[in-house]
């Protein structure tokens, strides 16, 4: 048995995850969609792009939170947990769990809802 008997050739033009292989261009690149899509397909695509529902839905349930520094006991207020996570570079899920008393602290801070009674001892 020779070593070349076990050789399996590499297939370079195999597509992965629906992506185009290097060097191959999609059939629709640079063309108006009227050339490659039917009128019904265009109508359905435009229907899927329309904004539906309430435009203010994203922030309907947000609650203000306060972060208390472990080192200096300085209190910072934020309008939502997402806002606090963005501004302090702390994991959002950790802030949520800390506010719900599943954790003690997140990102060198103790986190409380603004209406929480425990927050009043740090004010």
C-alpha cells in the first residue's frame, strides 16, 4: 500500500455557509434587481422592509438603575440597564442579575433599581 492510495483531493470550489468562493461573483452583482427578480419577488421584498408596529417599542419597559462603586461608594444613575452597560463597559446580563439580587456585584459596582430600598443607604 502506497501513501498516495489514501490521498483525498481538496475541492477548492466548495461553497461554505452560502458564501461565494473567492474569485466567483454573484449573478446579481452590479445589476438592477428588475433584471434578476420577478415583480412579485420585488413586492415581497419591499413589504418585508416596511417598518411595522410602534416605533417607540424598544424602550417601553426600561427602568432606571443606579450603580454604586465598591471602592468609593460613588452613586451613578442611568436611565436603563442597557445604557448602564454601554457607558460602563459592563456585561448587560450581569447588571440585570445584580439588580434582581441573583448576584452581588458586576463590573466593580453594586447595581440597584432606583426605587429599591437598599439604594437609600448609599445616598
